[in-house]
C-alpha cells in the first residue's frame, strides 16, 4: 500500500471586519496589526471587510475614516471594498441576498426557525425572567411551531426573525490557539437571531458565511468574542463547513485593568492622528501590547523601540500573554517623544506642517479669528487654544457663580455624553446642547460658558461651536474627559 500524496495546507487568509458606526477605534488598529503580522509572516492575505449591517448605528463617513486611519498607520490590505478582490463584495450590506440564500439551508435542515414574537411579547418575557431572578434569554417559545400556527402568524402579517436552534442539551467545544480547549454548555447559549425582522443578517450569521466564502483560515479577534464562538461553531456544523482556527487576543486595558473605554482614554484613531502622534510610534506601542515581541535584553527603555519590519521579523504569537495589556497613555507619549526626537530637523518641521500647522487647519481657523482681530500679531492670543495640548481652566474660571463644584462636574459629564452622541455639526450640536440646558435647568449662558472654558480655557473666544468643529470631535471629547479627570483628582486630594 502506497502512502497518500500529502496535500498542501490552505494559504493563510485573515481578516478584520470593523463596523462603520463612528470614529475608527484604536482596538481596530491593535487587532488589525496582529492580523497583518500573522498574514505577512506566513505569506498570506490580509482582508478588510466592512460589517455595515447595523443600519441603526451606521455613520456614512465612518467607512472612509477607517480606510484613511489604517493607511495612515501603514497597515494596507490585499482585498477590501476599495481595492477589490476575488471574494467580494466586501461590504456586508452588499451581500444581503447571499445571507438570505444561505439561511434557507438552515431552515431546510432544521437548524434554524422563524420566530414571530412581537417586541412587546419578548419584553414581557424578559421582565418575568428578571422578576424570577433568572438570566434574560429567549425562552424558545417558537422553536416548534406547527404549520397551522405559522400560517396564522403569516395571515396576521407578523414580522419574524430567524433564529439558530441551539441543541437543548450537551455542550459545544472549540480549540483556541492561545487558550486551549474551551467548552460552553448549551444551557448558556441562546437561540441567537440570524436574520432580523428588517431582513438584514446579524453579526453571527454574516460573520460565519463571509469567513467561509472568503476562505478565512484564521480568525484573530478580541477575547470579548469568546462567548459568541460556540454560536459560530454551531453554524459551521449546521452548514457542514470546516471550522477555522480561532485566536482570541487579550483586550486592551485601562490602568485600572478595566476594558479600554472612551470614558477613560481617547480611543479614536482620529484623535491620535490630529494630536500629533506619529504612525510608527503608535504601531510600536500597539506591538508592545500582549508580549509577542522578544523581551528586551538591554536594560534601557530604547530596547522597546522597534519598527514594523522588526515586528514582522520577531513577533511570536505563541509568546502572547493573556494578562491583558495596559494601554498606558503616558508611555505612548514617551514613546512618541522618542520618535519625534529621532527625526531630522527637516522631518520634524514637515511633521509639524502636516498636523499642527497644516494649511487645512490654519485655513479653517483663520475665518473664525478674522472678525475679531485688529493686528495679525493678535492671532496667537485669540487662537492659542487650537494649538495647545492642555487648557484645563482654574475653578475661578469655569465655576458658575450660583453652582457648586459637584453640580458643575455633573453637568460637564452630561455635556460629554450629549456631544459624544450628537452628529458633530453646528446645526445638530446647538439644539442638542440647548435642550440639555433646559432638561437640567442650566441657563444658556451657564451652559455655553462652561463648555467654552473647558474647550478653550477662556471665557471669551472665537465662535464656540464653529471652533469645536475645526478642533474636531475626538479632541473636543478628550478635553472634556481630561477636565473631568483633573477636577476629580483635585477633589480627592482635598479630602
């Protein structure tokens, strides 16, 4: 008997799949870098897919910001919506008919079913479960509808979703390349919605179908997706497809070890670009996360400085620590400083001209100052806050006469929330901020004076909202966060 001819392993293919729901997240860059390194080390392909099926959170400008931010960092993809490829389209909103066709397979083989409950019925079940101190989950009421019941619901014109029929007993196991074998009891796996009532797929169905059709061999993503993986494994099995390798990366953490969040750190890649961080410094910093690079042999800080090329040569996935890398903004600033000081004077000047003193930025600022200026020398006095990094005002400047510090900080936190949730235009911000003042019983003067002092450090400035638009949403939110953080620290010191 002859030995069978060995088959060549499938070419390595990895992907990132960000959602265009706002500013591109620094976590996308972190996971993107890891996928990029993994693919390039193995002669594989790095795919960018846009997951835009959540139409309620879709932001029209976000997709281009994702493209621009990743390219600014130096991460390029082999296939994607803007460069094409053999397995497109690469936007999920353009693949809806594909998902509908594939879900028919699941309905036909009994691994999925239509569920006709109204939102009110589902909410009543959820409230009853909470009252009984049970974890809220779908109760399976429509798992086994008769043809007559289905016909009756259809006659009513009821909308339906399509759910995955998770086995009632047993467990699903999978191998994580970093963590080993992981098992989930089916008691803890919900009958996940696959197709929503609007006809759009959920993340779970689209993710699995796309990864299969795009021949993804390795799914490298954040550890928060571990709990979703059994649903994905069940879908692979329901379709009869091979399962890719899974790598769940440790989450980026704040200094207090909580998951990195916009409440404690700037998470927008736009912020880092507009604030003058150099792409190689940010990539270097993200490459330090997780411990995949060799430990420094030298006893000096510069041993932690390395290029993307050195990451491609030295990064080892089997050395990644699962402890949760700390996103330390102080260390990032130090690292960025090292890169800035290493530039030639000509390159440093060019970096300044491309960011802090770019023509685009100066042209946007100039009209705001022009109406209030008597000599050109006054430009710096009126516009200095556009170029400063720290403008945290003293209490004597920001505290309204008839408000306590506690009231003022609480209102500043509300300002942060409203600005975060509002489209960043004067037309949208002005009514939203005025409504907040009405709701919280703050006068327009108190409201906008507080915001002005936090953003500019002054009680007088060029037009406030127009200045914020030029300054940018990411940096405006950062100023609010830093203001709140500084005042809370000062209050704690006085106790």
